[in-house]
């Protein structure tokens, strides 16, 4: 069911400062910031060849990233994203296996313009998992 690792997401308190570290210190190419109001975040992506790093900054005080940063003010790893061929089939299989899909269980459009779902971290060894349709 799982495809390749699409990205590792890191929550940051200051997207511009974090982007500068990746760009200026590590020499990475960083995309322009993209606001995703439906997810409550602003994101940038860093291509590292075999996958991407996504930097997430809260977009508004109700952002789930704001809550994450309240617990970890310096930021840190937020989630991993795996690709799946058929997100609805993956969702149905996971639910039948007892995994919890967050939200209403219906995919939302993610930063890449593709359907995404999030899975409860307690079902995946404490890691928030995002699935993205390939």
C-alpha cells in the first residue's frame, strides 16, 4: 500500500528564518512560501533529491501548528508523508484494520494539489502520518 516517502514535515516558529538556514547554511533550494488556509499553515518545500523537507509555520492562532509549537517552542518534526496509489482504498483498508483517520475521514487537498489524509499518531508509534495520493 505505501509508496515512497514524499516528505518529512518540520514545524517552525519563523518560516523565513528556517528557510534562510536551509538556503544559506545548507545551500538548499527553497520554494516560495505557500499559504494553505484549509490546513492552517504556510509551507515551503526543500528538495533533497530522494524526498522533500516541508517547513510548516502556523497560519493563524487556531492552526494545529500553533498548538504544536506551544509544546515545542523551538519547533521539531511534525509528520511524515507517504504516497499511496489510491487514497480512498488506503483509508478504507486502514479503518478496517483499526487505524484512526483524523478529521471527518475525507481527503483534503494538500500543498501539492493532491488528496491527503492524516492518521492518528497513537496508531503509528507516536508519529503523525500523512498519506498523499500519488
